[in-house]
């Protein structure tokens, strides 16, 4: 899937001298460097996409080119089995009332498997910046417990301050985890495999 993710980014970028979209667009594509993803996520004014499927890679690049954004697209060696939304914010993937799990990019499939059977809402996003405060707050307020697990394919806690800021007036607990390790190897810093992720979530939700 690694080559498919990279090819999707290459295919979506305009050819020299072709239709380059908005003249203000600045799109950078990075591959598999979690620390680089964290650096761009910390830069004001940048849109940061972390697509979890080749179709999402194409959609992210084309959206950035059309809108004239300063954009960083993080392409992973991992991929979810199916494309999802999440370009415009959090997409509810699974309903639940005991808490909320936020899965970013290619962490979604491992998160769904690790939390199977648990009464947890799962949100998915392919966009880490801007952070969808409304989507997260809505999901947390709908749950019986304001417990949030954040799983990102980047250094642990990259978006934790955005969660805290979003829920500043909502008493809550937060568990921030780095990227999961799948069959393609580690894609995050301090990444957990699915068994470790499942154990971490169950321990946190007790």
C-alpha cells in the first residue's frame, strides 16, 4: 500500500505548466516522518492532512490546490482498508456512549479492531489542522462520560493541547497515544500494536 499512497499524491499534484489550481496554493508532501508531521502541525496558518487511504490522499491534495492553502500532506506507509471522509473535520464511524476515541489517518482500522465490543464512539479525521473543535465537543457532550482517547500516527500528544482547549469548560480525561504498529511497520513514535492499544483503552476506561 506504500506505493499506492505515494502514487496517489504524485497523481494529484499538477504537472509543470499545467493547471496548477489556485496560484496561492503551496502543497508539501511528506512521507513517514512523524516528527516532521508534528512540526507542521505546530505551524500557525498551515492546513495539515493525514490521509488514511489513497483516495483520501488525492482528495486532500486536490482540495488544497483548489483552495490555495498552505498545506502539508503526510503520506503514510499504512492504509485503512476503505476510504472515509474526515477531510472537513471529524466523521463519526461508530456510535457509543462510554467515551470517545479519536482516530487519525491510518490508525482507524487498528482502533476499530482494538475497541471492538466496547461502548465507545469512534471519530475519524484525515485533517489534524485546523482542529475540528465543534465535532469533538459535540461527540463528547453526547457521551455519558467525557473520556477521550486520541490516537495519532505522530509523536504522542501532538494534538493533546487542542483537545484540552476544546474541552476547557468540560471536565474530562484524556489519554493521548502515538501511532499504532501494523503489518507495514511502525508509523508513529512510541507506537502501540493492536493488543497494546486495546489494553491501554480498557485500562483507561475503567
